[in-house]
C-alpha cells in the first residue's frame, strides 16, 4: 500500500511540474509577443515621423519656390510641345509677348510651374506633389479623395492633414497644408471670387 501512495505522489509532482512548465512557457510566449508588438509599433512610429519630416522638407521647398514665383507674377518661357500657352491665362493681355528679336514668350503662372516640377520629381525620384483646390481652374488639378477631405478641413481652420495612401500598389505618406490667397494670386484667381487671405486650396507632398 505504501508503494502505491508514493507512486501517486510522484505522479502528482510530475503533473504539477508539467503545469508549471506550461504556465512558464505561456507567460514567456506572451511576453515575447508583447515585446515584438511594442517594438513593431515603435518602429512604425519612427518611420511615420521620418516620412513626415521628409514630406515637410519637400513642402517647405515647394512653398518657397511658389512664393518666389508669386512675388514675380510668374515667369516667361519659350513655349514648346510640353509647355504650350496656358489657356487659363488667355484673359491676360500679356500672357504672350514678343522679344525685340521676334521670339515669342509665354507666361507660366506659379501653379503651371509647380505642376511641371512635381511631374519631374515623380519621374526622377518617385516623390509626388500636387497643388489643388475644391474649385480648380484646370481639371488636371482636381483633388484626390484624401486631398478633398483635407481641403474641407482647411476651410474649417485646420492647418495640416496627413494620410497614408497607396499609388499603384506602393504605400506613401501624404502631407498637405493650405494655400492662402496672396495679392500676386489675384491675377488668376480674382475672377473666381477669392480675396487676399482666403484659403483657396492646398499643396501636398507624398
């Protein structure tokens, strides 16, 4: 009888050890998964912060270029196949001028210049930029879905909008800020009813 009791006690001890071992393994697994999830989240936050910094740098550069263009009322260039005279500026008497040597120049307003620069950025570096509004003169400047949402937020006083979007299967981080009507913008925009200080659109970088 005593041998049987000892065997039962041994079995109970082994069972208890097995349970303890399983519990330790489960706790360790949970801790490892929690640490992995925390590290993954922190890495994702760091990536978003880096993307935001890069997008902001691009926007500040684009805004500086735009401010320079607005201060000069645009720039005159020789028209060609890629840069024909802007049909949305045909109401301006000096959209097209002729030099003293008889060569024709056409005016590129800031939006026209920015659009070509954005196309160049995308072609060379994969960076996407866009100037848009809820009431664009040129249909090519229509807002994307996330930009339209941002533009409506700007009308309510928002100063910035961000969004993770996908283009052709590639994930991008988008940053957008409002564009305020300046005196130099009225040459093209006054007919739309904008006044100095109005939020008339936005500029984005992805």
